[in-house]
């Protein structure tokens, strides 16, 4: 009966539908990376046998194709591919229109054997660590048992000595009589106050209210501290995901910050697909990262280039982030809500580019500074920025008409 069941299992899990992985290689680079590496080798072998490899051994494999072969989705794939590239095992590039993901296996047996040797060493350490943990647990258990036995013996000796002392005190004729007062002979100190003599303190409503208020404020501070402690800053890839972008459609390497797109303009950054969500308002850092990406900040300002202009753009980005972070701002007697500002930014993104809006605001701000004496520049800039976000497309359209 057992042999019949085993044969059925083997027939069900036939080699054509089994995912294989080298165990020692998985110890060195990870199981996901090993499975994907094995799948890519199988694909390259298949393409080579059928004469379908491109020049220099390149072949393409889409996210869906590799997911069907390995069960790993897009997020796991992009991390594993990045690790395999870092280990010098594969190459990955996006080629063609529309862009497809191409792979090439690096033929380096020395590197592969080195990684397998690292996996063997990791496996040995795991076995050694397991043995040490078992021995430590057994030692702790034995020491705990011996301590409990010692304490049990000591308590037994104390109880015996206490019983002997009680027997001696009771049988001795010179024993001191018990001094505990009986129920009928209870005495009190002469200056003791009875319950009737104690007067309650005067009820003070103001003091109680202030105490309650301080308690509430302390609780509120504790909640805020707890929230700050639990707060985790958003990764740049999460900021891009909030904007509606899949970064692996643009670059094969996971970006850590906006600087990783230094050589990409707004068009190649696919900003037309982006939309700023209202949730980014909750953290000024996330909003600043999103605005830098949308205006191609690093592309417009390489290191040390046009420093005064870069500082002005940085001030504009900070001002917009602060405007959005607050629920509302007051401009010329009107309350402007944060979602109105985000909606205007999204309108500009869909019809034009944020960098063009910032460029045209530079000229506007230079005229304002030249003509007026501004007491609070940052607050005044926020007011002017909101007006320009509303008027930008109209001014741009008017300028084009004048040129025509």
C-alpha cells in the first residue's frame, strides 16, 4: 500500500514540473536567487538548443514568463535579479521598443565554485550552532534542577529548625507570655485620632481640573512618542509606487534615491504616468522626494552646477511640501486646502512638466524681489507659488499666442 502511494506521488511530481535548486548555493546566495538562477539556466539551454539565442548569448524572459517557471512574482524577481547581478552570475538589460528584459548567464565557473564553497561553510556553521544550542540548553536545565534540589533541602532544614524552636518555647516554664492584645483589650496611642475627629479636605474644583488636564496632556504626549517611535520612513521605491510607477520598467537596478535617475529627463522618467496621492501629505520628506523626482531635480542640477538656481528650486520644493503638510493655508483672505494644491500639481503633471512651471516661476520671483521689499520671504513665496500654480498654464498659453 505504501509503495503504491509513493509511486503515485512520484508520478504526480514528475521532473518536468519540479523546481530544482542547489542546496549549498542557496546557503550562499538565498533560495529565491538559486531557483531563479536555475530557471534562467534552463531557459538559456532551451534557447541555445533551438537556435533562438541572440548575439553574445542574450535571451529575453518577461516577469510573467519567469513567474510561471518559478512561482515568484515581480517584487521577488527584481530583488533576486539584483542580487544575482551583484554576485556576478548574470547580466540584465532592457532592450527594444517596447522594452523587454534580456538576460545573459556569465560563464564563470570559478566564481560559481567559490559561492558553493561559501554555502558549504554556512551549512557547517548551522550544524555547529545547533549542537551548541542543544548542549547549552541541557546545561541550563541541569543547573536549574540542581539549584531547585539545593533550595528544597535548605527549606526542609529551616522548617525542621523552626519546629524544634517552637517546641522548646512552648515547653519551657520561663517562656515569655504572648503580648498580642485580645479582642476585648485592644489599646490605642493617646494622641490617636478617631474617625470622627478626621475632617475631609475641602474639594477644590480648579485643582482637580488642572490635574485632569495635565494627565490628558501627558497621555497625548505618550501617544505621540509611541507613534514617532513606531514610525518608519518610506523607502524611495515606495514613494515611486505611491506615484503609480513600477521602477523595474525604467531601470533594472533598485533605486535608493532620486539621484539614481541623474541622467534621465522627465520624459524618460515617465512622469506623465504619475499622480501625487493625498497620502503623501503626511510626511514632508516623502513629498519632497516625490517632487524632486517629478521635476527631474538631479537631471537639471548636476553636482556644483548653477548653485543659486538650485537653492531656489530647493526652497520651492520645501515650501510646497510644507503647504501640503498642513491641512490648509491662508492666501489673500482665502483658506486653501491641501488637496487643492495637490490637484493643481497633478493637472500640471498631466498637461505639462513640473520643471517648466518652476522655470517660469523663477522669472516671476526675480521680478517680485526686485520690485518689492519682502519682510517674510518664505511665507510670501508660498502665497506666490499658489497663485502661480493656478496661473501657470494660462500664462504659458498667452505667451505662445503672443509668439504666434
